[in-house]
């Protein structure tokens, strides 16, 4: 079972912070433990809650978010940081990347872009925590340097991972007769229902899957996915 990821949101606009929290609620396995409206509150929240993840803005009323990076890295070296900001200056981006942020998302952000970042982060976090030694393929997954196993799949869109796609394809094949829902697929994959649905819909897009509305046990229709030969 995956460990719950604790997150802190540091954003000076409470409406944007609430939006980010709402986005995170779409992802299983993440809990927002605190929200901070300035840099000082962000540092206090990290010291108090010891989160796994910090969503950090650059432009805050008391200090720049990038000015916190050195202190955060020194005191909390294992803290993962995702910058979500309107800052597009080369100096800001370079500094953030040099301090090893997980991602740098420029506002305004879309829910799809946000969820893709969070789900990719979750996957890497789980991979890192699940084993003590790593082969080259696993390291490539962690640093985003994967080599496609099948050349014909090299052009898959952003947000679709080759290895995961193979697993979902096999999952459809294994459930060819009864089909599978996005929720069932998410349990098999160890991922969120949103992620599972993305892969299932992509297989439909490339004509390797079909979907039908079927009535479940409680009488409500549910979308079931089948492998398409």
C-alpha cells in the first residue's frame, strides 16, 4: 500500500491556493496539511508538518519563493518542491532547476497539466520508496530519460508512459470477456482513476480499445473498456 503524501501549498492568493487544493483532491494518496500565504508561513508550515511535497510560488509579499530554496534544501534535503508561478525570468527558472525542483509550472495552469505533474511525481516517489537498489531502466524512469521499447510507440503523447501503456493494454487483454472499469483499472495499476481513464481512453483513440455503457450491481450505468483486436 502506498504511503500517504503530505503536501503544503505556499501561495499568496488564497483563491489560487484553494484551486490547487481542489486539484489535489482529484488525486488519491495526497493530503494537504497546510496552506501558507507568504514565505514566513511557508517555512513555519514545513517545520511544523514535515511534508513530502511543497507547492511553492515565487512572488510572495515578504520574500521570493526562490530565496527559500537554499534554506529548504539545507534543512529539509528530502523535501520535494514544485514551483507554480507566473515568474518567467531566466534567472528564476535557472535557480529553481539548479536546486532540483520536481517541476516548474508557469501560471495560468490547466488542471490537466497540474494533474500530469502530480501523478508523475507520485509514480516516481513510489518507485523510489519501493526498492533499495535500481537498475539502469529504473534510474531512467526516475530522471525522465526512458527509451521506448517499441519504436512504433515512440510518438505517444505527453502524459502517456510506455511501460504503463503496456500494462494497461495487457489488463484489457486479460479482461477481454467481462471488460474493466476505470476504477478497477486504477486498483490494478496502483494509480488514480484519472490516470487509469487517460490510458484507457488513449487505447480507444489508437483503436486498441472500445468502451460500452453497462449497468452495474447498483443499477447505475458504468463505462466499461474492452480490448479491440
